[in-house]
């Protein structure tokens, strides 16, 4: 790379002087940092040693139950809750954000009111409300209000499906947060962008899809990654609905069954941590994808191509 | 012959602020018109009215014989549907002072995006045409570069190619060289001159009096939302009739 950049300053027809000797400086020492690092590493060692030898952690039971079918099934359900709630939450969030940014005052107010309520009340309370849905609304009537009814749904039947009530509760709450994240992302895109898109004859929807949202993604992805991880853990609240087949509920059940809660909580934590780690890797690649074009920095390959092109030009000029 | 642009007593205000106060001018097909005037005189607003980024409040504005932004039925004007307005805009190319290239796609992607998604041209054909246009603006080697990796002059040339890819019948330039380092101005003006020689109809807001003198067919001086003086560029530049034009030119040249 250094050689490639050295080429750029060359004048055609010149004898190329040999490059001066490469600098080999002694690296700067940081004794303070080294001392602190030693203290921290030693403390960490003490903690791990303590954990390994503390009988309360009961590592034998931990390893006995770690891959127990009951645990990985519950882990799968937690993952499914997370994915479904996020997909629905993001979709509704984008719709709410776009509504908030339309010139239509009524749409704006509806979107604002939604965020006000769903972000302003605890998700635990909302989940309890969803559990009581069939008590509050025993029947849903479809038809022309006050005039004629076409059909009626008894909500008791669908209230039995506690899994979906949990998904609805989680995703409607999530949509409020996502709406704000998406709105911030859209507003972070320079106004000239939608202007240029409009001038090219694009409709608002097309401009949003091709020009605005892809750029907004850079601002949207990192907080959304946080939301996914946060959602994974919030699923442990679905017991409020009450839904009791997720990872945390399973850990509680098995704690009672074995009279040994600590290893069960450790196992649940391990599964949560595993999923979080996988999500972090996914987020890294998504961020890289949407960072396209964001940097002046060229890859080594691009720099090499540039240097080669310059060399070609110099040769042509010299002839 | 129908004029390409026909502005008849055009008014535009933002709230209480009157920006255009009766602009009347016309541009014939193939004509290159330069628009000059002090900052805030309404030049950008006038260009934006022509492709309906702003809606005019009074008067009439026609592009190629068609009313801009309104539909006239009987004697009543109706606001134009968004779809029809978008349809009108795609025949008018616009080049902005700050380029406004799409940073998340390459030079090639910038040029082909609207061609593929708005005009529904097959991707292969759009790419071939984009390659031609990149060649015309001298940037074939930058086809796969992202905007962040290009200089201002290169960005503006890609922006011109992007507008041309839609096969516009009219090109609007809003101070296309004002954001450029002085040594990069020439390469952009050269491309614009080539366009003018090819017979493109152009309205150019600019402070480059050399370009106005050499390339423009007509020169319009605007101040305070009205056309103060218009005519042959050499005549206006060397022997301005109006006092405000004289003062402005004395400051700029
Ligand atoms: N969207 C807008 N809202 C309010 N005022 C505006 C808007 N656009 C332009 N203006 C005002 O209109 C006047 C003319 O602006 P502009 O057309 O940009 O002038 P020029 O391009 O000749 O410098 C300025 O005073 C500007 O502040
Ligand atoms: Mg302006």
C-alpha cells in the first residue's frame, strides 16, 4: 500500500529515485495501562475460580440439564416469540413512522397517539391486558356500526391461543419503539435526496423504498439490533399473559421440580447469551451491508487498481 | 413552434413572503438560457416551479405546451394528481448545486435507478446506456465508484449523466458549479457546453459569465422576483440597459 501511494507523486519522464529507508520506530510504552490490565485480569481469575469451586452453582446439575430437551424446546419457543414479535413490530413500526411523516394531520395524530400509549405504559401491564382481552371484549362484531352486522367472532376461542396473545402484546409494544427509531432514521437523510428522487419522476413510495430507507438503514440498524436483543429478554415477561412455555418459565418450572434453582437459571442465561451472541454477529454483517458507499476509504484492492491505472497513464504520457 | 418553457406572469409566495412576482419569459426548443441575479432573487424557486417541486400561486406556466402542476377543465384549474405530476417531471432533468447523488449506490447505480424503476427500461439496456453517458462525461473508469470516493467535479458530471439518462426534453441547472473548487469548474462546464452543442434545451442558473457569453443564446437578469432585463448575452453583459443590472454586473465581473 505504501508503495502504491508513493507512485502517485511521480512525474512522467523522471528517473524514479529509490524510496528512502522505511521508518522502524520503537513503539510507545504504556506502563499505567499494563498495571491496570494486570489488576483486572487477576480479579477476573479470582471470580472464575470462586464460581468454579462454589457448591451453590452446582455445575454437575448444570451440565446434566444444559442440553435437556425441555430446555432447548423452551429456548426454541423463546426464539420464535422474539422473531415473530420483531417482524410484526418492525413492519408496524415502519408504517407508523411513514404515517407520522405524511402531510396528513389525522395520520400524524393517530401515529403519535399510538406511540404515546404503547410506549408510555409498561409492557408487563400491556401483556396482562391482552390476557384479559376476551373478558373486556367478549365478542367482536363486524358490519356497519349501528346499522347492520355481518358476522361476529366470539373472542373466547381465540383467547385460548395464549402464544399469539403474547406475540400480539410484544409486537404492538415493540412497534411504538420501532416507529421512533425508523422516524429518526428517515429524518436523518438529507432533504436533497428525496428532492433528487422526485425530480427524476419517482413517486413518494418509490423514493422511500429505493433512496430514503436504504440510507436511513444506517441509522436504524444499530438501535434495532438493541431492540432485538432487548426483545429476546422481554419474552421472559410473557408469563403475565399468562404464557408459560418460554425459556424463563421453563427454568422456573425445573427449579421447583429439582429444588435446585441456581443451575437452572444459569442454563437459561446460557441460552439467552448464546442467542444474543448470534444476533450480534448478524447485526455486524447487516451494518456492513448498509454502510456501502459511506466511506471514502478504499479497500486495498481498490487502491491497487487506482495505482495501476496511474501507472498506465504515466506510461501513456511518457510515450 | 411551441416554446419549451412558457412562463406567463408567474407568482409564487411562501406564506407572506412573495418570492416570484410576475415572471414572464419563454425558452424555445434547443435554446440555452442563462439566468443570473443576486442571491435570494428567486432563481432557484423559478427552476423548482418549472418541474413542479413548488406549486405556483398565480399566472400560467407551460412546459412543451402543457400546463405545469394543474389541469385546466373548462375555466377551472384542478390540482394535478401526484402520478401525473411525476410523469411530467421525468421529462425534465434537474441538476442541483449540491449534486444530491444517492450515496448508497455506485455512479452506475445512480444513473440507472430511475431508468429501471420509473421508465421500466430493462436493466441490461439501462446499463448499456449508462455506460455511454459515463463515457460522454469522461467517467467510464468511475462506473463502480461510490459518490464518497469521487471529487466534486466528478460528482456533478455523474449527476448530469443521471438526469440525461431519462432522456429529458429540458435540462435545468441550479448553480451547477457553485459548490466546486475553482479548478474543477471547467470540466463540468465542458460537459454542459457539449450538451448545448448537441441541441439540448437548457436553463442554467449560474455566476459563470464566461459560460453565459460563449454558450448561452439568451441571458435573463432577475432581481426581487421579476425579470429585470433579458436579451442576447453579449449585449446584456457589455451594455446593460437597466441600473440594477449594471450594479449587479459591476459586482460580479
Ligand atoms: N421553501 C421555502 N419556504 C420559505 N421561503 C423560501 C423557500 N424557498 C425559498 N424561499 C425564500 O425565497 C427567496 C428566494 O429564494 P431562491 O429562489 O432560493 O433564490 P436564489 O436561488 O435566487 O438565490 C429567499 O428569500 C428564500 O429564503
Ligand atoms: Mg439558488
